C-alpha cells in the first residue's frame, strides 16, 4: 500500500512537469503571435491580400513576416498549425487535477465545514462546472452582446468573479483557486479547439476548393484569441497560488481573485500597447502595484485567515491514529513540525501554515499521514534544511507508523 503512495507522488510530479512544459509552449506562442499581430506595419508595396509585415531579428538571423488578414491567393505548400500546445496543456492540467484533487478529494478538495458532500459528488461538481462554464461563455460570445468587444469582456469579468465566489462556497480555499484557474483555462483551450482551429480549417478548405474565404471566420477567431490573451496571466497566478495560503486561505479569497483578474488586464494592456507602438502606459504598473497591495492587505490586515478547516476524522484516517506507533509519531511531528504547521506559527517570518497544513492536533496528524510520510519520512524535504534537527531514528519511526497503518 505504501508503494502506491510513492508511485502516486511520482505520477503527480510527471503530470505536473508535462503540464508546465506544454503551458510554456502554449503561452509562449500565444504571446508571440499577439505581439506580432499588434506590431504589423502596413506598407503600400505589400503583396495583394497582405495586411501588414514586420522584420524581426533573432538567433543571428533576420525574419521577414507578412500577415494575410483573410488568406493568401493560393494555398501555401507548407502550413504550420499551432494547436497541440493548447490541447496537451489542458489534458495534462486535467490529469493533474484528477491525480491531486480527485485522488485526494477528502484532503484537498472537500471542506466539510463549507459543504458536506461525498468525494464523488464533489468531483462531479468540479467537472460539471468546467463544462457549464464553457457553454455559458460560448453562448455569450455568439449572442448579440458578443458584438461589443469591451462590453463582452466586462460581462465575462463579472461571470468570473461570481465563479470565484461560488467555488469558495463549495471547495477548500486551495481547491477554489485551482478550480478558478482550471475554469478559465478550459475556456481558453476550448476557444482553440472549438472556434479558432475549426475556423482556420474552413478558410484552408475554401482555398483548396478555389473559393474566396469569408473574413468573418478570422474575425471570430481573433476575438477569442484576444480573450485568451487577457486571461493567461490570472490563470498562471491561480495555478501557482496553491503554494501560498496567504492568497487562498482567507475569507476574502474571492475578492483577491477578482483583483487578480484586473491585474492580468493591466499588465497585458501595457505589453499590448507597447507592441502596437502606441506608447508606454506606465500608469498600468502603478495600478497593478496598488491592486497587489490591496491583495496583501486583504490577506493580512483583517487578520481573519480561515485556512482549510479541519474535517472530522473519517474512518480512512482512523487507522493512522489507532496504530501502535501513533503516539510517538505524533510527538515527533509536534516537536519537529508544529512550530510552522500551526494555526499561529511560532517560527519567525511565517505568518500562516505552509500550504495551509496545520498539524497541531492528533486528528490533523492522522489526516496528513501521507504527506508526512512522503515529505519527512521517505524524503528529507521537511523540515526545510532539517532546521529542527529531525533524527534518522525519528524518520524511521514515521516510516514504521505509516507503513504499519496502511498494511492493516
């Protein structure tokens, strides 16, 4: 049984690594093409149908790039598609969601003080929210409201804030932020899969058949691409936030999420304006800093860090508490770990328990047996730098405790 925990941890790392690799590829290509599109220069001597061009230098060479707003007169011999980066990013992200949050629903997904549901129900709510979110967004874009670019963005922003609040009423604080990122990323990847790539395929099919492509397909794809551009940075924040309880472990977490979306807009507005050669709106950085200061204040000044409240000790955890080694293991955790992993950490400079893990009771130690085993027993990741001088004998004791309990 304990081999399963180790294998699951390695699977989590492998999926996370794949997700980061593909996300870098997708975000990189997306940001590049947005910058390229904004920087195009219109010249009178461009080929027929060309919208603009740009010269770039990179890697010791020069590149001459031209964009056709609809399509060139003839189908190019070689055409590179940018789609798999998006698809694999979403698939690997969903796999990570399944491995970490669905596989460990009782610890990471469900907060029974927020909503007392079973793991299957919580997982169903999670998956349904991702699907319903895309359907709502797509219908909104296709409605008459979709013709007003900035009005549509405003409505989308309100919808995202509502979802931020909604997730905090269902899941743990950490899971709420993670799901908000997944909700947004699903919209972005679905834009590529259901709208952008199919529209481009229609244009290609028209070229092959000798028909003149309809420019509306390019315009629709560009609108969805613009949305993706402004949503990218908040998604990155939410995906990283699970390492920082100060962001998600507060009763104001949904307001923090709302401000994060605004920071994504201000940062991207600066880059988009610069790439379009329309000046350098430095005020956007001032607004971003003020928004971030507001986030810091919301997480600390009110001093109401809710954390992820301890749930009742489910039967699956009872065996860890009833094991013969538990008393000594709990004493080791209390001696070596609880100065940081406490509701009010005693370690200087730490304001809240790392990753929201509080180990100041027997129930909490039993609930987090797997993490203790992986972080402090089978590896030396905790305590950091072995700052509390956990001995090899104590680590062996934690190994014996966990493996004895899971073997029953």
